[in-house]
């Protein structure tokens, strides 16, 4: 069973029940499975709790512990559901080769606190009852929500889906116009050489996969949330122990791949980025992308290049969804589930209440699991976003996100140079500023950061 299966189980717990789950997790006694410390669990959300259990007990042990806790809580229905999921798991998890776990980012992208985009607290009433029948509950809820449906239809205009379709046609037209010219596609393919597959070792039997890209020289940028298992481990100086491998030129299964070991140099939690340094003496051949950092394109054209599911490198042209059109995008993406009113309302509200709503650049893409850290390009070869996550929900599409997003790279750049200046890493800061030379967008940012111009003049 994968971590996602355990997360799906915990998503069915009400807030109070989830707090009780963590209480039992810190006090339960299972031979060979020492209880987690209460301090480790304080403040953890569902995603982080699953990550911590998997890191502590491995997958099989995490399932065993979860079963025992659910028994103590009398959550027999969820226990049965967990047994079904376990019975339907692929045999590949029991094989001797390392298991790969792909992690997708959450709403707030905190390097020490991954926040989920799941609408918790929306479980169907009665799910904690051992005799509850999901189908029966669903039918009862459907009957009781007739009036609510009528109210919703009055408050959400009947042409909302038609508007969503028009939005999709408009977006497709932008994509077709922006990426139909051969020279632009050729340039993107050349720039894609800077994109690499990343593997972060979690334990002897598991690892996390993501995507990264060469920033300049030996430095690679990716998402901070890929390291959440290490962060949750509370191991001091974990960045010195984590094993990271960067794989370049993985475009076909029989490609002549180039592999480099890497270490964590610097990172920041709120904007979900980490800078890695390749350890081998030889630099990767691809040029860095820092010189191509630019603003979010006004025409909305975007293209993501990464390694979804740890597979060969892929390219996905898409279109930015403006903030005021995100609701229409949800309507279009989930039109077939339009009768599930509570779920749709919850999804729309969660996206609307996103604390990073004014920061995130949103779009639709198939680039999610394993593609965290992918660069997002515009139609002119500038890179403007760090692909970071999506709004995932256990229902209606368990393995798909409704809308995906990235963090603007110009914003990340400003935070990067500011933090390097604050910690006094003048060597790395100097290299970053040297590489930024000639980029007017980066120069404008450097001019706004107090002390950077003086630092630049002093170290010229």
C-alpha cells in the first residue's frame, strides 16, 4: 500500500477524530513498533502524519499501526476500508528493490509544515459508526439535499458551465497560437536539457522523486516539500545526511543518463524552494536558467517540462488560469460530478480561501505526481514559475488535482538573494548576482533589496 492509501483513510476522519488518532498513535503499544513521541505529532496535519509514520515504520509497519489505532477508536468501517485497500495493493511493494514514493505539494508549501488542500472536516455524517453503510448514507444525503441543490442552482447561474467551456476554448486558442511555431518548440526542447529527475533517499527501502532544473553552474533548484520526510524526522543537520541524485538526459528509457550526487545548500519554506549543489567535479552540460527568469506572461501561455511519476522527460503546453476564472475552471474540470454539490462547493471555497491566492500562478496540467520542481516557461523561452503542487481531493478524482499551480520565480529570486545576504553567504550570493547580470528583471529586483547594490560594488 502506498502513502496515498493511508492518507485517503485519514481524510475520512473528522477533526476531533483525527486528534484522537494522533493521541492513540503516541500512546499505543505494539511489539516491535515503538510509539511516536507526542511532541513529534503536535501540530501535524494528515499528510505530515502519514509521512512521519512511513519514515518511522516503513509502509507495512505504518499500515499495521494504523489498523491498531483504528481498532482502539472503534473505527471499524475505516478499518475494513483499509483492509480492502491493502488487499488490492500491487505486489511491487513487497519486492526487494527500493519503493518510490512521489509527493505532491500542499497549499501553503511550508518546508516544516506541509498544509493539505484536502477539505477536511467535510466527512459524511455517521462515518465513524461501525454499522454505517456508505451507499445508504449517500442516498439519504441526496434526498435531504434537494432544497440545497435548488438554492445552489439559483446562486450559481445556469450558464456557468457554458462559460467554463468558453474559457477552455479561449485557453486552447492561446496555446495553439503560442506553441505552434516550430522555432519556439525547438527552443523549449533545447532549454529542457537543463531539467533533471531528482531522487531523494528517505530510507533503505524508499525514496522520493521530483524534478529540478539547473539554475547556474552546479546549482539546481527544486521544491522544498520533496524533503518533508527528512524535516519531519527531527534529525539535527539532516541536510548533511540526505542522499540526493540528479539524473540528466532521461528522455528515453534507453537514454545515456548522466547522474550526479547533490547536497542541500539553502531553502525557504513559504515559497517552497530548495537550492541543491551538485557534488561531482564536472559541471552538468546544460546551461542554467537563471538568466532567463522573467515575469508571469500577460498572454497566459505556459509550458511545463518535467518528469511526472519519475518517468521520461515530458512537455505540457498549457494556459494560465486567472484568479477570477478559477471557479469556472473547477466547473469545467468537474462538470461530470456537478450533482455532488457539497464537494464542489468545498473545492471552490478552498481554492478561493487559499492564503497564497494572490501569489500562486494557476493552470491545468497532467504534470503532478513526481513533477514538483519543474520549470514553467512562457512562449518566448523565459522561465517564470516553479511548478509546486495542486489542489488535491480524495473525491471526486482521488489521484488528480483540480487546479495546479507554481510559485513565481522572480519572487523566489528576491527571497533567495535577501536570505543569502542575511546569513552572510557572500560566496554564493556573489555567484548568484554575477549570473543575474544582463537580466533586466533581476536587476530591478536587486536594486530594491537594501544593501545588495553596495555588496555588488564592493565585490566587483
